[in-house]
C-alpha cells in the first residue's frame, strides 16, 4: 500500500511539472523549428536541389555535396547562398570550379528557413533554428 502511495505521488509530480509554462514554451519552440524545417525543405528542393541534389550529395565533380564542416559556419553559409562564389572551392578534398550563383532575392524569413533546414539536415549537429534577426544582421553588415 505504501508503495502505491509513493508511485501515485511521483506520478502527480510528473504531471504537474509537465504542465508548467516552461514546457509549453518548449513545445511552441519545437513547432516553430518544425515550421522552418518544412518550409526550408521546400525552398531547398526548388532552388538548390537541381545542382546539389535532393539528398545533398552533389553531382559528379561539378556540384559539391552540402558539407557539414562548411555548414557549421552559419555566416559563411548565409554569405554563399546570398552572394554566391566565383572562386574554386575545395569540398571534401575535391576542387569545384563552377560558380555558385547568388540568391539575394530570398526574404530574410526564406533564408532563415533554408539555412535552418541545411543545418538540421547536413551539419551533423543538433537542429537549431537560425533566426531572421541573424539573417538581417548579416545582410546589413556583409
Ligand atoms: C547552378 C548550380 C548551383 C545551385 C542552383 C546552387 N549551388 Fe550551391 N554550389 C554550387 C557550386 C558549383 C559550389 C562550389 C562553389 C564554387 O566552386 O564556387 C556550391 C557551393 C555551395 C556551398 C558551400 C560548399 C558546400 O558544398 O557545402 C553551399 C553551402 C551551397 N552551395 C548551398 C547552396 C544552396 C543552399 C543553394 C540553394 C539556394 C545552392 N547552393 C544552389 C552550385 C550551385
């Protein structure tokens, strides 16, 4: 009987803590992250996958795979998406010489969603939302 009381008490504490406000904040953060991931995937598939492919593995020696090391530098990632790159770039030991086109027509939100998706999918790190503020700051101080 005593054991049952202990178990019931523990359950009620568990219920109480799972209903407090910080966990509902976390839930809304997760929803926001998921929205960014869904939108980011759509943007990637319509603007990037023709070169880098849907699976991000790139194409032959023409277009590089989306690279985890490169992605860990959010600033460099946003810069190459916005401004492109004309100089040869070595990714995973292979040199790519075709230019990467710039995409400065994206809105701050689209860039935030896209870079959030790239980071979550190919950085090898835990997913995190890249905010529109980060994008805005970089655009204002390139
Ligand atoms: C016309 C083909 C093409 C398109 C479209 C394109 N890229 Fe690239 N991308 C390249 C090439 C080529 C490079 C290698 C850079 C160089 O040689 O200048 C590159 C490099 C990169 C890199 C850095 C290196 C790496 O492989 O991680 C990232 C990140 C990247 N692209 C992301 C994107 C994203 C995101 C989009 C969509 C908005 C996109 N690219 C659209 C061709 C393309």
